[in-house]
């Protein structure tokens, strides 16, 4: 759950950055009713964010069908190394 969950945003419109930070909470149904309305309101006005949400929705749907056993061991190792490298850069 993100830092936004459990509390509402301050007054005003959501920015594209705000939306990107809480998209997981949106998909998980963890936003307050007011924040969900503001999130969806932003989507009615922002074609780029609408596209981003649609792409992420498809990604989640497709990857939900990929089981760990279907990933070749060499690819699994490569993916784990890539994620570890990404996480190290974020710190």
C-alpha cells in the first residue's frame, strides 16, 4: 500500500505524477471514495494517463497468467538480477 492509502489528497486536482504514485492503490481498491473519484476524474481529462492505466491493466492481466514454472531458469535469474539492480539504484 502506498503512502497515500488511508488518507485523502489535499484539495485540488490530481497531477499525472500523483496518479502514477497511487495507481496500485486504485487497482487494489484501497483509495478513499473521494480519491477514487478524483483519480477517475483525472482520467476523463488526461489521455496519456488513461493510456497508462489501460496499459498497466493489460500488463497485470497478462502477467497474471504467467506462472513462475513457465519462466525458463536462465530468464528467471536474469529478471531477478535486473530487478535487484533497479532496486539498488532507487536507494
